[in-house]
């Protein structure tokens, strides 16, 4: 492959990744960084799930009729 073609392809890939929100940093991450990111994503999901359950409980408590 010609160097000019390779450069154009790299620029297009970088732009495409940036457009979908991944950025070029995704390609430069080490396996340890990928593992850490996966753990953080998992923790974020757990925290979001806890928040939604708590909010649902609060909403149910507000809807109960007062006798």
C-alpha cells in the first residue's frame, strides 16, 4: 500500500471513530486499561440500577394514599 493511501485511510478511520464517540484513544489503550474501563462501566451500571430502584421506591411511596 502506498504511504499516501495509508495516511488517508488512517485519517478516515480516526475521523469515523471520533464521530461515533470512541476516539483514537481506544486503539492506544493497553489491555489493563481496557480491563479497568470494563470494571468502571460495570460499576456505573450497578450504580445506575440502584438509583433507578431507589427512585421507583420513592415514587411508589409518594403515590400511596394517606388514611
